[in-house]
């Protein structure tokens, strides 16, 4: 009896130790950082500072932003898709001529190198108007900085499909950068599997991040609706059909892909009081929400990367 009692206690102790070890490993896995969170915040703070003068197409601020993005791509060993990462283009809008520059990086896929996922964000904003700098922290330094976190993530987690990291210019002037890219891309359109576009992802009082585009593709709908991505924020499918007050299908650069028949998911938040105002500053983003939003988008990418749409 004494031997059995000791054995039972020992078994319980051993079982408890193993269980604690498994829980610790699970917690370690769950808390493992996909990217440097402090650097994500540093990037958005820098890009939305007055030094970048609102990043309007064709300005000194835009040129400074271009150099910043190229430096980040280079630091994470992202290959240039075009020479020196740049795809220059020109257009006219409201009687003015503009020179824009798309910035395109490439990560080659380990299993499907000839199929591409385009992860995009526009880096331009409103510039300086009436003496006020429109810094565009949420719109869209948030999406641009998230591109760097993706680049960092891919260094340790090579994608199965080839990935194009696209920092588009001139979104604020009519999606000009993404339109030009799709009309002049060196990658045949039939080889682009999906576009994941990020535009305004750093703040939501309701802790909601929207995924637009599921109504047009059943597989992407299943990816969004059939998985739990976060306990901290809500990933909501919507804003792409008649049941919503606002339809965001044409709201940002993903529209250019949609018009070419390419599946897309657009990640964004509801408009807020600082949207297209000079008060869209770094101090008004919600840091915890932003970090979690980028983690969620990376998790969605992971689900898509194993598929063949």
C-alpha cells in the first residue's frame, strides 16, 4: 500500500511536470514574436513625422520616403523586382502632371516560385496644405511599415509562393501607382494568385479589423471565417456587398487587382475623426491594436500561402 501511494504521488508529480512543460512550450510559441514590434512602431513614427512632409507624390518628402523604403527592403535581403526596386511612372490629375514611383521587392517562393502573392500598401499621403502637414500615420504609414514586418518575418519563414512587396505611390491621386503596376507588370497577371492590401490598420475604438473581398472568392471567405486569429481584436469580413453602409471594394489599391480579375483581401479599419486630417499623427494610433493587426494579417497570409487559388 505504501509503495502504491508513493508511486501514485510520483506519477501525479511527473504528469504535472510534463503538463506544465507542455503549457510553457505552448505559451512560448504563442508569445514568440513574428517581428520586432518596437521597430514596427519606430517605422510608423518615423514615416509619419514632419520630416517626411506628408509624403505627397513628387515632393521631397516622397523622395525621402522612397529612400527609406528601399533601405528597409535591402536590410532584410528583399530582392528588387525592378531595377533598384523602382518603377517610375507619370500621369496627369486635375490639370497637374505628376511623377510617381512604385517600390517593388521580391521574395522567391520555396515551392511555387512561379505563382505570386502581392502584399501591398501605398506610401503616399496628402502632403502639406494651407501650412499644415498631413502626416498620415494611419493612412498609410501603418500599411507601409507593416510591409517591413512582413520582410522581417520572411527572413526566418520563407514563403511557399513568391511574394511581391509592393509599396505603391499615388493612391491618394486615384490609385495611379497600382493601376500602372498592373498595366506594366513584368509578372504575367495569370501568375498573380492574390493581392493582400493594407491601408489604415493602426486604430479602431471597437477593436475591429476588416477583411474586404471575401464575397468575391469562396476560398478566401473560408480563410477568414473558418479560423480564429486573435482574442484581442476582431477580424470581420464585410464592406464589400449591399448589407454595409459603405462598400470598400474600390476604396484602395486592391481595386486595381479586382478590376483585373485577381482575388484580393483588403485589410483596413473604419474611418475615424483624423482621416485625411492633419491630426492623423503617430500619437493617435493605438499601438497594441496595430501590433496585433499586423500579426493577424501575417497569420492570414500563412493560411493562404499553403493554398492554390
